[in-house]
C-alpha cells in the first residue's frame, strides 16, 4: 500500500467526519475500523433476527453547522422535521409532555415557569455554542488567537445582558437538583428536566459542577437540544457520513483493528509514522488521528514507554467508568404505556430526583440500583423497517449500572438486572413482559468489549470540569494535537465531549489542516 497522508483510527461518526474533511482538502485518508461496520456506537446492528438498532438512539447534540459543513442532505440525511416530545412518567403522577417551550400535564405553577426556564437556558446555550466548535487555547497560551477566543467568549456572555450574564455565572456550576428545584414543584417533571445534564456521566442530581454545562452543550444541537429521530432512523446519518467519505475518496478498512501506533524518535522528539494492524500489516502515514478513547490511544496503542511519565500518569488517572447500560427488546407488538395513547417520544421513567440519586448511590458502590431509572425510545415508530412488519423495538438507556459490580458480572447478576428492568418497565407498561420475543442487555462492561470503549463510557472519558474544555482529555492534548508529533485525537474524548455531535471530528480536522 502506498503512503497515506492521514490514517484515522476508528470509523465512528467523529472519525468519519474528520476523514471526510481532510480528504476534501486534498489529503489521502484511510480509516481503520476494528468492527466490520462503520458508525461506532451509532452503527445499526442486528440484536435479534430481523431487529436492528443502534446504541445511540436519538439525535440532540448534532448542530446544523456540522450537517451543513458536510452537505449531509446531499447524501440522504435529513434532520427530523420536528423533535420528539420528552414524556416524564411516574407510577404516581399523570404523564407530563415536554416540547421545546410548551408543557402539558403539569401543575399550573410548573406550566407557567417552564417557557422562561427553557428560553433562558437556550440563551445561555447559544452564547456558549461557538466554543463547542472551536479549539480552545492551550492553558497559559498568550498568543493572539487564544486571546481572541477568550475575548469572543467574554463578548458573547456580555451580550446576554447583565441580568442573564450574572445568572449564567450563578447557575453554571449548580447541581442539577438545585437548578430545577428553584423553578418547579412536580417530582417527575424535575427528574425529567435533570436528565440531560446527567445522562452518560458519573453525576446525580445532587452532584455539583458540570451538569449544567453538559446540558447547555447538548442544547446546541439542531433542535435546541430536543431529541429527534430522522426518518429512517440514526442509520441514515451514518450512511450519509459513509457516502460523503467515500465520495471524498476516503478508503475505509473495516474489520481491521489497530494494534500499535508506530512511533519513532529523532533529536526533535517523538513522531508518529503510521499504524500496525492486528494482522501484522504496517501502514505508513504522515499523520494519525485517533477517535479511539484517550486511554486506548495512549496506553494501549502508543504504549506508556513512549510517553513522559507525568503525561502517561495523567492519562491513566482519567476517569472513564461508564454507568449507562443499554437494553434492547424485540417486541411482538407496540407496548401500551399507562396514560399514553402512543409511546411516541422519549419516555423518562424516573419518578423523582431522589429515585435518580438512589440509583446512583447504589451504582457508585458497585451495586445494582433497587429501582433503575431509564430513558426509553421506540425507534420503530419512526423507522418501521428496523423490525418485521407490525413488530417493535424498545431501546432503553438505563442509569446507573456499574461496569464493575461487586463480585463481577455473573450470569445470575445479569439475570437479576434483567428481571429488575422488566419489573420496572411493566410498572409503566403492564403486560410488556408478554410481548418480548428477544432481548439484548449491554452493561458498561459489554459496551467496553463490543465497542472497544474503555469503561464503556458514553463520552469516552467523564465530562468532569477537570476533563473538559482546555483540559480535555489533558492540557497537553486538548488542542487535538498530542505530545507525539503527527498524532492527533479526533473522538469523543476530545473537546467538547461525547454525544453524536460531530464537533470533535470537525474541530480536529480543522486543526490538522491549519
Ligand atoms: C448506552 C449509550 C447510549 C448512547 N445514546 C446516545 C444517543 O442516543 N444520542 C447521542 O447523541 N449519543 C449517545 N451516546 C453517546 C455517543 O454514542 C458517543 O458519545 C459517540 O458515539 C462518540 O462518537 P465517536 O465517533 O467519538 O466514537 P465511537 O462511536 O465510540 O467510535 C469509535 C470507533 O473506534 C473504533 N476503534 C476503537 N479502537 C480501535 C482500534 N484499536 N482499531 C480500530 N478501530 C478502533 C471502535 O470500534 C468504534 O467504531 C450513547 C452512548 C452510550 C454508551
């Protein structure tokens, strides 16, 4: 094989985006993906004969700028015409239906408070949104570019107006619980409003620091953070990304794992020369960009022997334990959820913020929550072709499930979890257990193994304040460049973080071309 300009490790959505942008700029680009399919956590896979689903189930963080910069509509991806509702469910309360600025089923007080609360968060999110698409300056950098970025941030916050700016600084690091408690009274409503600040992280409603920032990041997506599912499902996004990459001339080697990133030394320091595949083949390139998580990239693929001890220790210490499990059910028919005509929307099964907190309390000590909380979506209501005619899929993100439970994952613990999940689901959708044809339960340990994802973490590494912004994943590698010349990061472990947003891949490509 002839030498390549850039090898991208991992063909998840970020790897695909990075590859396409580089190829369009004239580079010869090769993606090396370990799985036989592209798309990473968003790849559409069969979990039961005739039933296909992706782990990532809805879009909310994908911004218009990413869709436009790749002309994805030309390749068959159309954003949903409108977002789906979020529906807060509780066995003790009637359902509450939330759309962007309207709410139904809530108390009068909550109904009155909701639009102003949403609009204010939206204004904060809009002020921050340019920074998710930028490379943040290196800590301590005094260059003009860095100063301009900080200046821009200051101006954006100032143009919020004095009252909003002061409020932004007050709430930016509040625990999610305090934020929603100030405005609302309904228990299930408060739980649902917390959800997007917590999902995928080691945070519960009472945890301080970064829940609000995560929420504001998510609100920068196409529908202002409202969840959506395009016609044809999330698979249409991946097929459009693959088509765009192919047309740009990107070569995709699927079913090939990278075993090592090849590193050599010179007087100027270490530099990267390509990769070695698990089958022993060596691929040479000018640059390598890894969308594998930072621990995999540096500790497994580069190897600590090539890294400064302080840097490798910082990478080793990155917090990357995931606490979300994925449940897929193949159902013989559409389940009936109490109080709903049709379960069309994102259903939050969490009766209160305490229920979320208690689930976290158990998981952080390596135990299964007595009452798991979850987010449920029925993708076949949007994309019926994912299941045989008339049959349905239930896809749930379950919080909080430890990746390393006390005593490890035994068959009986898995059965216990499955039973708890079915009991919880049947509280909301009585009789659902009779509709189950087949199921797939992916604990964080399964996600780690199946998707080559350290800890099975939603964001590759925890989006904690010390692992965010110009410190993501560490301050030496936060500008997509790494301490090894020619080696870049381009996945969810880089700024701004995970979710299907495309920002890390797009930002990394821009850095590599600058
Ligand atoms: C349970 C769960 C549910 C989620 N649901 C949603 C959702 O509904 N909406 C949303 O926006 N986000 C969701 N997320 C988060 C989102 O899926 C991820 O943040 C996002 O997929 C990260 O994209 P990526 O391209 O950076 O990495 P990934 O999607 O993780 O892709 C990385 C790719 O690199 C490959 N790879 C790794 N190591 C190697 C190697 N050595 N050689 C070759 N290839 C390698 C992997 O096989 C993988 O294909 C969810 C996450 C989880 C865990």
